[in-house]
């Protein structure tokens, strides 16, 4: 072979991300990780399932609660693929801190427990429902978040802000509302256990955003604001957590079920109560974001019955 036909050498990038630097540097998130390890619970042992008396409720109530808690499981399922993908993304990005990596390992276990208890309660009320009766509504629960977070064109900081801070914070407040309105002892125990975890999940997002904000430029903060606004308009205000927001009344069966479930104290809220929680939370979130230099243009929240 002549010199002119020699093959060009393959250029292999120098890998600088691995081995991972696992030195902890964000104490607030490190504390969340330590607390989660200490407060782990077991769906089998820590919920008094045998105490749930289905015979205390009529058929209409059980049918409603079955749908309400199935719907809750549909949203919980999204975390089972999202969290591992988010952990991988933190590992793939150069110089990302170790504490989020530690925390996300325990968050995924907690999300699995949440799916488990939602599924079991739906079963106890008559049987878990695999999917919504309306296909268009069902698409809300198939967002392929694991693919989005692993897309290199997706800003990791913007993703964490929209999904781990704002979204998880909203979910936490809604679950607190469910607990305030719950009377059944087993339902209350399920909500208490899950809320204890969700407090940490929302805190993680806000703590990380607060750590990163001073290091971000104006363009990065504008992108975060745009990502949050888009998530609210395209996901939250289309009914991801609140079925009465689904366009064209496509989830009226879930809305009716939640109203009945709320009335009977089985862990739900009527649309008007949810609207108040969403409004109050977003007002606080917008203010908290503004203090970090992230100015999200408020979007009109759908009105129940509109």
C-alpha cells in the first residue's frame, strides 16, 4: 500500500467524565439524600391494607375511587423511566455535581412505591384501570420524558426547573390538598407516606435551581423561563394533574370520579379546590423564580367548567 492510500487515524475524544467525581458539594441536596435513606418505607408493611373496608362504601363510590386512584398511578408511572434517565444525564454532563446523582437513586425507589400504593388502592376499590377511556387524554401520560431529558439539545437546568422544581412542587401541594380532604384511615396513611417523599422531590428541584441560578447567564435564565411556561401551557394546563383542565371535556369521567371520591373522603378534591391550589402555588412559584432572576410570564389558568 502506498503512502497516499494510508488510512486516516480515527480520532477518539479524550473521556473526561469518568470515573465520576462523587465528592458531595451541595449540602442541602446531600441532606435530602441522607433523610430519604433514613425514612424509607415498605408498601407491604407500612400501609394497613387489611383495615381498608370496601364494604363501607357503595358501588358508586368504589367505582369513582377506583378511577381516581388509577389516574393517579398513570402520572406516577412516568417517573419510573424519567428518573433513571435524569440520573444518566447528570452523569454524562461534565462537571455536574455529585449530590443530585446520589439523590436520584433514592427518588426512583420512592416513585416505585408511589405507583405500588396507588395501584393497590385502585385494586381494593374494584380493580386498577390500565388507561384512560379517552385516547387523547391518555397521551398526556406518554410524554417520553426519558427521551427528552437525554436529548443533548434539552438544557438540563431548564428541565430540572420545569419538572423537578415547578411541576413536583405543584404535585406536592395538590397531594397535601388530597390529604386535608381525606377521612379514610388507610387513604390518609398512603397520602402521608407519599407526601413525605414528595416534599423531598420538590425541594431537590428548587435547591438545585437556587444553586445554579447565580452561575447562569441571562440567556440561560430566559430559556428556563420559556421551558417552564411551555410546560405549564402544554402539559399542566392540558390536564396532566387536574382532569378538569383537559380540553373539550375529554376527561369528564375522571372529573366526576374525583368529585365523588372527594365527597366521600377517599383522597381527592373537587375542581374548584384544585384550581385554588394551582393558583396559589403558581403565584408563589413565579415570585420564587423572579428572586432568582427567572421571569416567567404568567399564563391564564383554565377555569373549572369552562
